[in-house]
C-alpha cells in the first residue's frame, strides 16, 4: 500500500514536468521545421529567381507551380518531400511579403492554433526564431 502511495505522489510530481518538456520539444521542432522551410525557399529562389507567391504557398516547394510566376528551373523532386504541418498538426502560414519587411514569413500559431498567445500558445515566426 505504501508503495502505491509513493508511486502516486511521484506521478503527481513528474507528470507536469514531462508535459512541459513535451511542449518545449514541440516548440523546438517547429523552429527547426521553419528553419528548414526557410532554407528550401532560399534554394527555390536561387534556382528560379523568385520565391513562391502567397497563393502558390509552400506547395510550390513540393510540386511545380501551375500558375505564375513561373519556376523555370524548378528542381526535379522538389525542395521538400511534402508540405509540412507544425507539431500540433496545423499548416504553417506562409505569407509574402512579410509583415515585418522581409521577403516572406512562416508562422506556426503554437499549441492553441490561433494568432497571438503566450507560453505554449505563443506564435513561432520565421523572423523571430531566436526569441521564441
């Protein structure tokens, strides 16, 4: 009986810590994915002289865009194996130009899937990876 009580106490102490680590791992994975998408977009630009439009989206990194602007030197096999989703299962938001003045931005809306938020719900954005 004492063993069961001790295990229950340990479980109540450890579960919140493990859950917090899971969210930290998801945020780290989202940052890594955004960095990979950023690299794929840079390669696309080197090959084609432009980046995909917002309308073409990240799908242009997987399949040759059917509509303009053209991708004359689109790499056979694409720049990514598939259009990624964030660690919470939501699509990344890709916008060009960036709202922060850059060429583009890639956003994960975090655990809650909506813009804004704090902690685990905070957005992870390509132009601010070092601070997220």
